């Protein structure tokens, strides 16, 4: 009888050991699930980043309708200078840019349903990541200036192309200066 009891205790210990292992695995997997969470859809941002530029060299952003204005607004905007320039490694609005942006603010304020897309650009100096961030800061700077002039912020969209869409090629200061820009499109 002592042999049977011993083997029954071994079976009992073996079952408890299995149960303990299963319980430990269950607790561990629950902890992993709780700390990593579920995948959720992120809310869309006001900033659109185009890391590869516009595919196929198309003239406008075609990924989605960002700005949908009546023809009268587009025609009126065609009469305005649509590019503002920035100093090297800067995103603050220069005096010459303020004059251009005041005209855009006037157009947008007098047409409250009109929207604008601001694309920030850089020259090719610096890392790709840095230039994407600098292009975004430039576009956001223009957006902030227009909003301060009374343009509804929800009518302004920004995108950064960084160094991906150069206006001109070359390594001269003149070429770099033409690439440090923000473009407004309707």
C-alpha cells in the first residue's frame, strides 16, 4: 500500500506542477496582452507627410481630396504668388513672405469655405528625416501665420515633402534658396 500511496502522491505532485506551469503561462500571456494592447486606428492628423513625394511626378497631390474649392477661388488664387521662401535652416516667416501671405489670408478670409494646402520643402542638405521635419515646420509656420490673420484653421492643410521635390537642382546658394520654400495650392 505504501507503494501505491507514493505513486499517487507523485501523480498528484506532477498534476500540481503542470497546473502551476499552465497558470504561470496564463498570467504571463495576460500581462503581455495588457501591456501591448490592441491595435487601434489612429486618428488622422492635420499634418500629411509624403515621404516619397508625389508618385509619377504629378503636378498636384492625388492621394485624397485635401482641398476642394470652386473654380472662382482657384482662379482668384492663380493671380497670387503661391511660393514663400525661407532662410537656411529656418522656418520663421520673413517680411517678403508676410506680404504674400497677407494676400492669401485676404482671399481665404473673404471665402470662409475655401481651403488651402501648404507644402513645405527644403534643400537637400541635411538628413532626410531632418528635412522632412523642417519642411513640416515651414508649412506649419505658414499655417500659423494664416490662422493668426483670421483664416479658419480647419480650412488649412499642411504636407511636408522635405528634400523630395526640389524646385531646382544644383549646389549653388541660389539653387538652395529656391528649394527652401512653402507652396500654397488651392
